[in-house]
């Protein structure tokens, strides 16, 4: 399959991407929050519970994995990438090494991991990965983000994307404007616009085939400490306006990150975006916590009660599948 075909499959109607690429450190926090010890065995057990759920076949188009998980074998003796492929989903891999302090800046961050990436991608392809992910983060304050931060991260994202396509994989480009702060929705729109413009300027400079990419952006939201609140309709309108103005039409699809929203907020906002979607882009999801949180809480009560954990995950996946086709409503949540 060509990278353009893989990209289309990743945002196929009614399906989205499960972000299960938490680092060991992040998984430690998550498992600790439900009183489960963070061992390799437990990390695999939780992830395998999700990957063997029935909704993988109907609602999930791809799974972003962490390096450790891509190399693991399931309890049935099948490799994790093979388990994912059997459900008709595509295995992917997080390849960045995390956001580190940007030298010479004021507490801003740049994502690292380009050193040795070409060789790692070659290995990841052999292990079964067919797409990759790289996340850049931008904070909003009276002096952030700086031009230095915006340009440094766009340059890294573009170099990453070019290397991923060279390795015959699809790059997910994830420039995340963080929700933390007192800014209103207008400020988020302005910053996200500048960030996206610079990203696509750099992607074009590095000759990245945009038809073989997926954009994973934040929705346009007010900061979590903002005094000005925004309703779902305003969020959808501003998000679509920003994407139409700043994302080239060659990009096949957009898989939103949940970025600090609750499970219901992430579902409701995606549904409203799809109701209003008058673009050529497929609008889908690439959620981590917004797909896993309730399932994780249940799993923490009894890690052997796989059936119940899968039921919860299947429900959340179904709700987001419906929101990606604008068929979700609050009554469906209550019915569950």
C-alpha cells in the first residue's frame, strides 16, 4: 500500500486512531492513579485488553504505540503489531524523544529525537509499523509562543516527516497548542493559525508529500483557566475556520487530539465539528485519555475483569466513531 492509501485508511469514515503511546514514565502516573504497579507485564496487560476489544474492528483505524509495546508479544503468542493488524487496524509508532527545554528561550520547549531517526524508522518498519507520530508543544501566555519556538518546532516536524516518508510510512504531524492558561478562544485561534502556517511552510520546504500525511492538531478552545467560556458551536466554528485558512487541501484528514478535554467534551466537540464540516478534510480523532480513562479506572479495580474493561472501551470508541460521522448525541451516553 502506498503512503497516500495508508493515510486515507487512517481517517476512513467512522474510525479514528487510538493513542496508546504513553512513555513508561507517563504510564507509571496513569497506573499509580488506579493503584496498579507499573510493571512491563501490567503495561502490556492493560494495552492488550484494549487491542483485543471488539471495537478495534469497527471504530479504530490505527494504534500509536510506544517503542516497548511495538516489540512485545501478546498472551496468545502473537506480536502486538500482528494483533492490531488482525483487527484490520494499522500499527504506528511514536518516534520523538519528548519535549525538552529550548536553549536560549524562556522555558519553552522543542521536541528532540532526530538523531538516529532514519535507522530507527527502518527497524520500526520491519517490526510492522506503517505510520509514525511526532508531537511538538506550544504554550500560550503574554510572551509565548516565541518565533524561536514556533520555527524550531516546525523545522523539527518537517525533518521528521520527510524521514518517515523516506521510510515508506505516514507521518502524523502533531503541533499541539496547549490548553493550559487564561487565554480566550480568539487567542488560541490566532496562535494555532501562526503555528500551522509555519508548519506547512516547512513541510513544503522539505518536500513532504502532504497527501501522505495526517494532521493531529488541537481544537480551538479557550484556556482551562480562562474567564471567557465557549460553547460547542463556537469551538466548532473557530476550529473549522482555522483549519480552512491554514491547512493545504492536499492533506487527506485531520485526527484531533483531546488535549485535556473530558471524554464527553472531546466527543461532543468532534461531533459538532463534523456537523458543520464544509471542508474536503476527513475529521476524525486520535485520542489517548479521552478513549482510555474510564476503561483504565475500571481495570484498576480488577485487572482480571477484562470483559467489563473492554465493554467500557468499546462504548467510548463507539461514541467517538459516531461523532466522527456527526451521529452522536447525549442520549446515547445516557442509554449506556
